[in-house]
C-alpha cells in the first residue's frame, strides 16, 4: 500500500479502569495512545437481534503503518479506534491485528463497528 492511501486521521485508545467515589467504584475510561494515518475499508455488515432489539454491526479493516503498540496481540484487544469526520464520530472495536508478511511495515486492524461503540 502506498502512503497516499492513508488519508484518515484515526485516534487509537486503550480501555482502562479507574476507581471513583468514596465507595471505590470502578469505572471504564479510554486513554488516548496515539493518532495514526489510516485507510478504512468496509468488509461486511450484519443485522443482529439481541434482547428483543435490532443492532447493526459492520466489520472493517483499518490499514496503517506498523507501530510497536500493535505488536502485542493481548493488548490490541483492549484498543479501539475513533474516527471523526464532518461532525460524526465512529467507534471501532479492534479485535486483532495482522502484520503484513511479518515485515513490520503495514498492519491491518480487524475491527467491528456499531454493536457496542468500542466498549
């Protein structure tokens, strides 16, 4: 892939928990890790029924340059990608990463969008 195809600015965040309040309740927060240039490709879409509600889920590939934060597969599962364009924010739950030919140049992030907003 040529660098000119990486036209979208995507924020990578990691899920973390924090202790709040006087009773020590844990709450979920998102910590900004880095901002990358990427290309987002739609792979498939589905409509799911859960708890008498209809949810739309779309799977995507986010293609970007290799960074060390994508090397640890266990940590990548706690990441999400945030893409904002024209006043609309989209959240992608990152499930895995594919290191193109294991050359540490390009990676493909396997993501889902729409079911849980990356949470």
